[in-house]
C-alpha cells in the first residue's frame, strides 16, 4: 500500500464495489461532473465500468483510497493515460461524499504524485477539472500543480457546456508535501 499522512492507496477489493457503486458511480451529478462519458447506471454485476480493475491494462492504474486511521474506504484514485514514451500521465480522484472537505483529497494528490514521479518515473503529471471545482483546483495547487490553460466549453455537464482547467506538474518542480512511503 502507498501511504501519505492521512490516506492509503491500495488495490481494489471485492467489498469496495457496492460502496463505490452506490456512493460514487450511481450518483448522477458526481458521475456527470467527473467523467468524460455520459452518466449511465452501473448494474451490480457489470464489468463494464471504471470501477473494475483489468490487470493487463497498462495505461491505467486504479487504487481504492482508505483512511489510515481506521482503514475505512473513502474513495478512488487513478493514474491514467500513462504514456511511457513521453513519460506523462493524468491523475484523477473521487471521494465518498462524507469524506470530502477534510484534507483527504490534498493528501491523495500527494500520494499519486509520489506514485507517478517516484515509482513510475513520469516527468509530467496532468489534471483536468471543471473550472468551478474549487476543492480539486486547491488540492492540485497545494501539491504544486500550475494552471496551464482553460479548455473553453469543453465539457457537457447536465444541460450546459462548462470550461475545464488544465493543470500540470513537472517532476523537476515537484516538492513532496507528504511523507509518502510504500509498504509491502
Ligand atoms: C475534489 C476532491 C477530490 C477534493 O478533495 P477534498 O478532500 O474534498 O479536498 P480537501 O479537503 O483536501 O481541500 C482542498 C482545498 O479545497 C478547499 N475546499 C474543500 N472543499 C471545498 C469546497 N466545497 N469549496 C471550496 N473549497 C473547498 C479546502 O479548504 C482546501 O483549501 P486549502 O488548501 O486552501 O485549505 C473531493 O472534494 C471530491 O471527491 N469531490 C467530488 C469528485 C470530484 O470532483 N473529483 C474530481 C474530478 S476532476
């Protein structure tokens, strides 16, 4: 498991699926705001979902996020769009509603940076988020991401086009803020 100050990033377990499905993926608003594809409900036995981990998929590494205090599942985190030629990747995360606004997101970004830069040897990490997602923007900026541009009207979200902000962080500019470590 990868650990920060407050969170652990571990493999996805079978018991995570019902919680993530109910609290993240079947939430129309969260799904519409967080995903590039149109929202659709995820049935209990579906394998056609971002939730599922395909071990041979090299371009995406999905984690489940836990609270280090009690081991409770609090969300998901991904390194995705991994490009081993240009050594770049995207990061994404989503916390269960009750876990938001408590500093977990900032720590998840820190751990994903450790995974991307140290474990995977990336030289650039990127985030795209809706321009009104202040919590995501702050979580990224707290970890050194800088705003590189605005993708105007790039996201269709629940009846309107919204702008997305593109943020990037280069390995040479990264200053680790969390005591990230990897346990067996
Ligand atoms: C976006 C998300 C991951 C951020 O994680 P979080 O744990 O809520 O954020 P944190 O508690 O670490 O807060 C980070 C910063 O944002 C601020 N913040 C938190 N919630 C906020 C809110 N609702 N509105 C404005 N600012 C907020 C905090 O004060 C903090 O700022 P600071 O560093 O200046 O003190 C989380 O809110 C989430 O999962 N949201 C729903 C899914 C989503 O939007 N995912 C991202 C898709 S790109």
